[in-house]
């Protein structure tokens, strides 16, 4: 595999990651703007966020970004270990 294909693949994965995190943030903002009772987000079970549109957007984006980020780091580590 040449470096140009590798670079394009990394750009695609990064763009997809950012798009998914953005969608999670927008979904959180929509849910927060509906004002549903009982939605009290806690970030990493430590930080209490307000159940507003901004609080829910932060919760959604940070939670999904962290989970996908951990998966991507593991994937990069494994792929670098088994380079041909």
C-alpha cells in the first residue's frame, strides 16, 4: 500500500469520526431542547450536566467521541503492530 492510499484512508476515518460525533451532539441538543423529564446527564458518572440543549449536546458528543476514540486508538495500535 502506498502512502497516498494510507493518507486518504486516515482522512476518511477522521472525517467519519468527526461526522458521527457531530451527529451525536446535534441529537443531544434536540433531545435537550424537548425538555424531557428525567434526563439528567452525568458525564463519566462524575460531572453533573444540566438537562438543557447545551448540556445534552456536550454529553452526547463527549460520550460518543470518547467511546469511538478508544476504539480507534486500539485499532491503530493493532494495525501498526501487524504492518506488512
